[in-house]
C-alpha cells in the first residue's frame, strides 16, 4: 500500500473508532466502548470525570441507562498522523432526555474531543482524551409528537442485525 493510501486507511480507522464511541454511548454497549480505548487509556471530561477510559465507559453507561433517550453526533474530524501515533479533534453534539422533579428535561451539549491515539498490534485506540465543553443548555420539553420508531438502547437495536458480518 502506498503511503497516501496507508494514511487514508489510518485516518478512516480512527474515524471509525469515533463512530464506535458514539454508537457505544447511544446503545449503552460497554464492550464496544471499551474497545475505543487502549487498556491503559485515560479520559478527562472537565470536572465531571477523570480516570481510565474503561471507568469512563462504565460511568457514562450507568448514567445513560437512567435517561429516557440520548443521541451523540461526532463531526468536523481532524486527524494528524505521526507513524503509529495520532492526534485528533472532533466536535460532539449530544442531546440527553430525562425526567427531573417530575418534568421532562432535555440537556444539549456541544463540545470537542481532543484525543491522542496509538496503533498497537494493528489496532488504533485512544491513549488519552480531553473533552472540552463549548456550549450547553438545559430546558424543559413537552412529550414527543411521535413515539419511538423502534430504536433501542441495547444490543437489540436493529442496527446490530444490519451491521452483523
């Protein structure tokens, strides 16, 4: 493979891991979330969390399981490669719906993931993540206009059947 093709493949592998992360959070899929980090990988989400990537996945999955719904979108991905190391900045937009004091609430956050990556044994994964929150809001919302369309927050989500190899 030429260097240009190898760089495209490496960047795509990292972008795929970012998508895996969003999917892991929305499907509450701990194993998929664990696979985004190296075993010794770390995460710092401001004052909310600092520790291992695995512990972060456990913390956020436990938190998300108590919510009604949530959606994570990752965009504007910039990746800089340096052999078997890389750095990336990716924008995240997360919407979280939950009940608070009997009211239906929606929290929305816009931030960025600043990740340091390495390829070990042929697999790209995060060595360290810093999350920077740029904008957030919390507001009361009304009941949805239309009920759920069949999406689930677990391995029973239809996407698992579609993407199964």
